[in-house]
């Protein structure tokens, strides 16, 4: 445990940021999974808004520095492939 006041503050802010980033990352993963479930169930009406939400979360994660831009691009590409396969 830190003794210096600034070190205590730093530990506190680090923990706060860690929790925030974890929540954002979790929300991103959840959005992707919801889309994948909709695709599995062949539900086109539910899948489109979920695809938009998932891509939005992925882009937001890149701007916040949670994931690398190439990882987001790869995931979005895979999601779009699934969406196109669902279309026919």
C-alpha cells in the first residue's frame, strides 16, 4: 500500500480507470455476442440493429484505446461476413 499522498491518489485513479475500461470492454463483447446469437437464430430483423450497435462499440473501443484498430477491423469484417451470409 502506498504511503505518499500522490501515490495513494494514483492508485485510486488507476483502479477507477481499470473498472471503467473493463466495463466498456465487457459492453463491447456483449454487443458482439448478441449479434452472433441473432445470426444463429436466423433473425434478420433483430440482427441488423445489433450489427450496427456492435460496430459502433468496436469503433468506440478503438478511439478509447481499449483495442487495436486492426483488431476492430478484423472483428467488423467477420461480423459483416456473417451478416452477408444471413442475407442469402
